[in-house]
C-alpha cells in the first residue's frame, strides 16, 4: 500500500512576540489586554478581521478613559471662553450670534445665567419680552453689580450716567431712562469705536443673514451684535 505523503507542518507564529515587537517602546501595561486578546483568539486559518478585532476592542477600551478626559477638557476650555453668566449652558456660538443679531438683547456679563438661559430657550420674541418684563428688577440688579466692578478712571463718567439711567428705570421713568442709556451708548461708540462705528452699526448682512463678525472676538461680538 503506497504511503500517503503527510502535509507539511505549518509552524504557528508566536503572536505574542509579534504584537509585542509592534508595540515596542510603548507602555506594556497599556496594551497588555490587547496582546492577550489577540493571542487567546488566534487560531490557524482564522480571518484577519476576527484575529485582530479583540485587540482593537481592548485598545479602544484602554483609550476610553483618555478619550473621555480629553472631551471633558475640550468642553471645559470652550465653556471658559464664555463670560461668567453664560458658562455651563452648553451654548453654540452661531446660535448665540443669531440670537444677538435678531433679538437685539445683549448677553455679555448681564443678565445672570438663569435669565440668559430663559431668554435663549424662549420660543419666540414675545416670550422673551415677557421674560424681560417679569425679571426687570433682577436684570437691573445685575447691571448694577457689573457697574460696581467698573473702577477704571477711563469709565467714571459713563458709569455715573448709566447708574442714573438705571435709577430712572427703577423709579418708573422708562422713557428718560432709556434715552439716557442710549445717549451714553452713542457717546461711547463715538469716543472709543469711531474707526469701526459705521461697520458695527450699519447692520450689513451676509446672504445667509449673519452679521459679518469674522474679525470680532467673542467678547466683542457679544457686546456689539445687539447694536
């Protein structure tokens, strides 16, 4: 009876050694699960996808805490760019920009976070005006609190006039209070922003309705867009 030739012996590679060399120089503990998963699931003839998937899953699992930390750090960085009264509200710059432009309601430093959130989430202009009416006194309180922090000699006169406008509004003299506040704003625009005043107040729009603010900082946009 003729002898049937035996198939050649196929040497199974040392997968642990191969993977270890591939990840050489990296933290061994970081990839220990990946190497163990690849080795444990290696079978001769197994597809490449099935072979490496456990390792990929192990690496993803190892990276998950780092990814979460990075995402949290990025969100914290973006949140810190907002003024204190807008932090923690999960805002989008474009959405806030459109609100400022279309509603004409400033949000820089004033009002407090709860009022700012209510205004931003209100369904329409009428609802926002109603919120301002209900929270009128607290908004003036917020304005006075910001004025208390304005101690620069360059703003002494403006602070004095804005306080007078705030008092007039509190006392029910709405028209004189608004007129004085508008006069102070106009004076400040001429004094400090004369070179860009026309651009800031011309309401020039792009085709999609957004004010051209590419050159503005976030702080400048929050102050100037409502104007």
